C-alpha cells in the first residue's frame, strides 16, 4: 500500500508501482525530463555547450607579415593572415568578428538552457531518492547511473506486478459485459461497475477495451435482451461514431445514465402525483395506481389481488352495484393507447409510459422547464417517418376537436 508523505507517493513494494509511476511521470514532464527518461522513446541527454574559441576565426593581416590573402567584405578588400590565429576579437577580420559574435550569442543561450536543465535533473534526482525506500534504493540507485537507468530498473520491478493484473482486468471486463437476461435491480450501480471495468481494462492495455468500437459492440450485446429499445436507439443514433471509433466509453456511460434517469421503471413508484420525470411524465389527474397501469407493457393489466387491496395508498374499492364504474376511467385511458395486436403499447419514443403522455409527440404536453434530448428526437422522428400506423395514431391524438358554434 502506498504511503503518503508530504503529498508524495512512496515506492516500497511492487504494488506501489502504478501510483508511483504516475506521479513520477507527472514530475518528469513538469521538469521537461520525460523525453530523456522514457525508455520507449528516449531522447539523448543534452551535453554541455562548448564555448567558441578565438582560434577558429580568421586573423586580419598585421604589420610585418609577408604573406597574406585577400577577401572582400561589403565591396571593400581586407587582407587576412593565413598563418596566424587571433587571440581576441580585435585581431579578427571583420567577417571573423561577426561570426564570433553570432556564435557567442548562440553559446550563451544554450548555456542558460543547460544550466536550467541541470537544476531540473538535480530536483528530479532528489525526488526519486526521497520517494523510494530500501532495499530498492540501495540496489538500484548507483552513482554511476543516470536517472533514466534508475527508472528502467524500477519499471522492471513494477512490471512483475502489473503483468499479473492484466488477466484480472480481462476478467473484470468480461464480467461487466456479460449478456444480461434480466434488468439489474440497480441500473445506476451496474453502469458504474461497467464504466470502472472498462477504464481499468484500458489502463492495463487490453486491446478490446482500447478499441471503442469493440466496447460499443460488447455493450450492445450485453444489454440487447433487457434494454432492446435503448440499444436500438444507441445503434441508430450513433452509427457513425460507433463505426469510426470516435465515441468514448465515458460518453456511452453518460447516455446510459440519461436512460436510467428518464426511463428506468424502478423509479416510477417514487413519482408523486403531478411530478414529471426529467424527460417524461404524467398528467396531474392520474394517480399512482393509474400510472402503473399506463406504464404496463400489456394492454389489460391483471386486476388487484387481495394482498394489494389493503396496501397503504390503495383504498379498497366498494363492492356491489356500481363497482365497475370506478375503473371506467382507467379502462378508457388504456383503450386510447392503441395497443399492438401482441398486447404491447405503441411507443413513439423509447420510454415505458403511455404514448398520450409523451412530451416529444403530444402537442402541449411538456412543461415549460422541460428541454428535449436532440438525439432522442432524431430517433423518434425517424421511427414516426417509417411507421405509418404510428404516424396516424399521433396525428389522431393531436387532432383538436372542432369547436361547436353556439346556436
């Protein structure tokens, strides 16, 4: 276990490697040293710049010199001593003096850079000495080695531990993407577990987790039996991003959480009368019991049993003559949903609510504070366009009654 010490991570055993390595890389980048330490793409260490020497520049011809050569500078001729070397800039030719000045400025700049580099190396060395405990410090930190060699030896120790984590990451990922046969009791917890497993697999370098196309395909397969509406919407609305691998697992988790917030049926009993969900809701004149009936995926829900009649919030209905009239309103609402022949309710969007309560397709249904999801809207419009019966149903529901003229 890593031990924090003055906000530093101490490397005392192989299990500490990942956190220690992450902090070390952050430090190395801040000191502009990672390019020299990174064993996968290492750059040669900079060397101390060499000061320019006077003897490397031409000397102008002095008095008493018998031999000379002639050079032209700016249209004027200048004599050069071919055998002598200058001892200062005054003895140089005009060209030599100009070249020396340029080289000296370059040397000064490089010298400052190198001095700063050496300060950073010292700071990095001190940090590594203070964050690695015995026996590693004694066996790895040799004075004759540079810090990039220190890092490589520490990495070899850490790789022994991380190599054992790859199978664990693979197993966690596979468990998280197992094909579900029933809806999780807590969809939000399942999403968090899936997201954590994918992130861990990416960290450990699993190819199937790094490829977002594979991640999306595995997610669709895992949820296809219990959330077929969402997987269809996800595949249709993000086809391009899935195919080119541009959608990240974080975006997928966000879409799933949006679905869990707006559509998960486990939250329906918690909705109070007159309260709307984030995306969908119910009329204020619909009770909790009627909401459950409207949310049902069958056209004729089973009548309440003896156990439910006495439950709190469900007053026992009077028996005898007139009893049927009590449920007439619920039956009429169920009749207006236009159920499919197989008993499932037509849904314009991908929710579990009645179509007459859908904010996306029913005019004037959404409250003022509600904002639509444009991705869902795109999918809904496509479904309406392709389903003539659904289109006619929505048109009929939205048709306003013709006002009756007073006589």
